């Protein structure tokens, strides 16, 4: 059977001699071909570029990509440029390969980051008493998003339908849900914490664990902050990470969190400077349900070589770079709600 | 038209009708063909009747016997069964055995494990042309399984370092740090040709090889090169599984699962690809329920294929029945007709058995006399220490006559090198090795421990015991649940010892991976070097043990309650005074006449205590070799010695 595989990869920009970090990184995409498929023509294309700074409240992304040399060779070199400190860029790379008889294609995620990845907040809007309210929230831990990209998930490149607020839980709904939680229930041990029981119409029923997708304090993502040093982990002897999320009565520390944190520390030490620290995520945030894309942000497909702009050059940021092939290639920088927040109708 | 399965009909909440055993039986109505109608009530009253009729009419088979006698019992681990109706887990070994009996037995192995030596033994050398010295530098041998950090270590120590040097990282995938590809980047901008593989140094390029290619950089850019490995050859992998299948009514699939690592992309393209060896009804061959099947397959191009587990799957038959209308619990008078039935297969993984757990290729490590050098084994801590490895895995470790070796220590960070695979450690005639420690959780399958001819003294043990010698006693470790405090255990939580510098290990990204103190044992485990239940061969002859050091070993063996073992504590370096590890029945006051026991109730000292332990072991069939005599001395307690308090 003819097939090929593309590897999703993580790259970190190089440290410079003065201690700062470079703003670019060279990327080598990896492909593997089945024995029966020996392609002789290749075409690499950047499909999407996303960034944790894209449409964020405090940041703006200027990242772009460019192939060094031709993009129609077996092993091309892609340069990702203009990364800012703390920025994490997700590049969706596409390969179309042909052996003269069959043409196959596949896409992968390339993650590039500079310095310490940051969690970038964004604004979300919801109606309240006939007025439009705004909250500044975080979606998911950036480390979680990087892992998601590395596991080849396409969710770091959301479809437009997923990025409009109408299809998502609003912060108002979310906060109301939090208030309705039964905090007296013992959720330990961790292995059983995926579901909770709740009184509903006089009956105890099981329901899925709460999806804490939006948080207002980024530290709620982590059990002990973002550090993996022993002092940080030892704080778990005195606090319970659940208290970062719940707002009612505090719960006591649990030793299992310390054990889990040390395990995380031990296992997340991968070799190589491309590796990043993967701290222990808050066990009371549902990992599987975290919104690993960037909600409320523009899901616009970025420019590619055949769709305007310069050759092999892709730019992110706000609503720029909407493909020329779309029905409407213009987009107001400030749309219905505010900066960096595009609704489907407006674009 | 609804097509629910029978008899697994979902009735919805609040229904009082039960399925499986009728409450109100209507025995008068019969069914024989499609034209015969029935009601919902008929169906749920006599599901077995209708199921049999449907099966016969539509010629579809199904399993009548379901091994669910212990349904409702949730097995937490092999020794603990929890009844969900109870608040606390309940240990119920009989239920576990029943489940085991129903599932049978399964083992798996590789018949030609030497095939994987091709991946372990082959190597190549890197080179660098020094423009200043105008000469080529050549590295030590590089293994194809080295991590990026180890390759960087080689480059820095053998080829080039400092600002002119290179950084090496896993190129891309952070999950799989071995086998490549690797990214080699210059530390400063400019045009560099970089590192290259020295031609002619690849030991078996027909089977496995490597190449470096990339971008040479410019005045504003760093040179970046990719080091790739290729498995250029091919091989036949032969595997063998044996299983006992007690159930007669199930269709059985059995085989192995294979992890497939693709060198090109540096990741597993499949972590558990099933390769089926046998499929059929049980009992059809050999007229019994034992089966042994050998299967073989060729590996994929440019991939390592590692059999990680043997598996056995039970396939049971069920029936999907088609009705001409939906089944409605609210409309129990509606006439329903069965129009057809189709087979439905349930696949249940009955058992798995490890072959190469974690997709690691465990190796038999051997370093001969004066062969354990930094040149060859720096990644394990050579020459002064052996610390295992975070990613390499061992079946056995043999280091012989290497006087530079001072410490053998496997910290928890290197758990993958030993856990589930390491069965034998033989570090012999290493005269300066005085620090030995393995994290207690890492040796569940260790069977042999031979440190004869070293310099181990277990200082930590007798220091501790000298402080609390009145508490010296034998304990009995609970084999079925080691986490439970053993009977008679001392309060020993948190006892640690300082780790000397030469016994500390630091690798991988400069993170603090090692600890400054080693726990002597976790809470509830017996004191001593080993806490597993398989190690019955301990040879510490010719070391530097004193009496409490020997006691630690004897007590350790006693507590684990194993039979027919071997313990050698003879020929210890002579020490002065009562610490001399020679035991006989004539000395009763090894501690200068101090009687042990808070109320002088029992006159025992370390000497007599060790002899008692030896008696206990011999009564269990152990061979114990020690210096002295008097193991048969009658202390009034002898083999009837009671453990602990």
C-alpha cells in the first residue's frame, strides 16, 4: 500500500551569545515513505500559521515563514521568523508527493517557540442584563497546546465555525456552572476524578467532570505554578490545587499531588534544548476537554504561496492574511465586538 | 426501523421489567418464522426463548455461556478485588483466582533475540575538521541509540567545544529521544560545514547506517544539520507464545503487538500493531487447552519493530436482530415481527504478557576487566559509577574487575532501565566499589545479586542499628501487599543516607535529576538492599560487612520469606572488636555485654540474632555461607522464632 508519514515537530530558537534568544528557527520537516511509494516530485506548502499571540489581549504576532531554497525538494528547509520572546507558533505544513502514478498528500504541525512559552489571555464577551460584558480569560496551558500540536492534532488550527462565540460556552455560563458545583464531594483519589456525582431531582446521578476551559488566573492551570523545582512542588504539602479553581470552602492538601508532581518532574526531563518544561497540570482541570485551540480568535486561513502576498511567505496577526480565494478577502481589524475578535459574519 | 440487539435491550429508566429472567411468563405463545408476531412484553419475558428461535431461524450462532460469574467485582490490581457495593476495597484472592482460571495463562518471547543486537552493537564515528589546527578530529564510537545529549557530549569532548561548538537536540519529536533524527546547530553564526560521519567507520552499514546533511549557514545565520539514522537492512523476527485457554465456548485470537519506530520521522508510527498468530475455537487442536504457536514476520523498511506484548482475545458471538418496527416499552401491545438476524462479534482482550515492555530493547550489559571506561560507557556513569540509564533498558548487568568503579546506584529517574526487565546484577571483583543502592521500586523481577569481591560495608545500616539496637528484630514482609507495614517493622520512615559525589548522576538538559540523599527504604518495606520477592541469590562474599551489615542481609532474606535461596556473606574484611562479621555461639555480648531488649526479657545480641536468622533460612531450604559456626545453637527460640513483637 502506498502511503507516507509526516512528523510533527517542536523547535526552539537558538540562544545567542549575549544570553538572549534568536528570533528565528530553521525547521527540517521529516517524511517517511512506504516501500511501494517512491515519490519523485514534492511540493511543500504552509497551510496555516497560528500563534499564542494571535489576537491576544496583550500581544500581537508578527511571525512569518519562508522556505530557504526551493520548496519542491525532498528535504526542504523552512525558516520561521520574527518570533517574539514567549511566543509559540504553530505551522501547519502540507506535503504533496507523487511517484508519477499516484499523488498523495498529508499535513503536519510544526511548533516553534522562543524563550519561555507564555500563556496569553484574550477577551471574551457575553451578554448580561442586555449589556455586553467582557472578561479577560485564559484557555488552556500553553504546554498542553504544544503537546497537542506535537501529537499531530489539528485542533491548533480551528475551523472558523469553532472560533465564533456562538458555538461555545460563554464565560457567564461557565461561571454559573462553577457556582452550581457540589464542593462537598470527595473527588479523590485522582484516578476516579473524571466523573462526579450530583443530586438531580432528588436522585444521585453521575455526570462528566467539569470542563474548566476558561480561567481568569493562568496559575489555575498548574498544580504548583509553572516551575518544577522542589520548592514549588513542596508547596503542595500545604495547599490543594483544587483551591485554585473552586471559590468556596478550601479543601485540604493531598499527598498524592506531591507524588504526582515529583513523577512529572522526573519524567518530563527530555534531552535536547528543543524540549520544554512540562509542569504538572492542575488535576482538577479536565485535560481532555481543554479547548486547545484559541477560542474567539480569528480562524482565518493564512496566506500561502498561491494566494497573494510574497512567494512562500505567510503572515499571521489579527485578520490579515485571509486567503484571496475566499468569498471575502477583506476583514475589519475591529469587528463586531472588539479588536482581535472576528465573528463569522463579519469576515 | 430500529435494530436493537437482543437480549441486550435497553429499557430505559423506571422500567420494572427485567430482562434475562422472566417475571410474567407467557409460555403459550410460540415463534417459528418471520410471520409470527409477538409483543414487546413477550420478548422481554422470554428473551432466551426468542433468542434461540431467532438464531435457529436465521442460522446465526451465539455464545450461550458468559464467564461473568464474578460480575460486579472490579479488580483493582491482581491481588485486590473491590466490590462496588462496599465502600472500601476488599481483598478477595479467591475471586481473583477464579478470574485467573477463567482467563487462563499467557506467555510470550522472542526466539531470535540476537537479531536486536544489530541495533545495540553497531556504531560509527563522528568527525570534525579543525580549521585552525588544520586537522581532522575523530570521535569515540557513537551508538545509534545514543540520545542527543550523549551525542553532544561526544562532540564537546572529542571534537569541538565552546563558542565554536555545536548544540544537539532531538529534531522535532520530544517524545522519543533515541535513534534520531537529531538537529546539530552551530553556536555562532557563520558558514560551517559542521560535523560529519567519518567515512568507513560505520560498522555494519548494510544493516544500519547514518548520514548528516543540512544548511551551512551564513554571516547572519547558524549552520543547521540533521543527523539521521537509517535501518538499511531487513530481518526476520520470530516470536513464540504459549497459552492455556480454559474456556471451551470462545473463539480465540492470539498473537503479539509490535511497536514500529520509523527512523525517518523519529517517532512510533504504531505503538501496538497486532500481529495475529492463531485464530480459532478453543480445544480444536491437540484436544487440550494448551497451545504453543510460533510466528515470524519481516520487519518494515527503515523501521525498528519491537514485539512488546503477547495478547489473547476472546471473541464471543452475539446476534443483532432486525425488527419491522421499533421496540417501544410504552406500547407493549404492538405486534412486532423479526425480519432477520446478523452475527455480532464481541472482542474482549483476555490477557496480555510482556515481551519487550515499553518498546525498549533490553540488553545484556557486560564490561570485562578494566573495560568499563568513559570512552565506552560514559552514558552510564563510567568509569567511577554505574547509574543505569533513563532510556536504555537492561536484562542483566555484568561488570567484572574494574577497580575504578566506586558506586553502583540506580536512582528512580532511571527507572526504565531496570523496571520489569532487570533480572541479574553481577558486579564482581571491583575492589573500590563501596556504595551500592537501588531504588526499592525498581527491582520487581530481579533474581540475582552478586557483589562478591567488592568493598561494600553497609555503613548506613549499622549506624542506624547502633542507635536503636534494642529494636533489632526480624520482620515479616507482607508479600501480597508490600505497602502494608510488615509485622514487627520498626518505625523507619524517612531514614536517609548521604550520596557521595561519585555516586550522583546528572544528565539531560542540566536539570536536577539526582538527589543528595537516598532513602534506605520506603515506609513499610523491610530494611536491607532488596525488597522484591524474587531475588533468592545474594552473594556479598569478600566485602567489608560488619555484623550489622550481615544482619541487614540476613534479616532481608528472612523477611521476604522465600524458600531455597542462596546467601553468601563469608570472607568479610577483618574488623576489630565486636563488629567483626564472624559469628559463633560462644559470644553472647557483641555489644560489650549490653543486653538487648528494653526489659532484658530476651538475652540476644547481634551475633546470636544473625545465627537465629541463618537457622530460619536453613529451615526454609537456603544455603547460607558465613564465617563462624554455631548456626544450630539453641537460643531457646530456634526455628520457632516469632517474627517481631
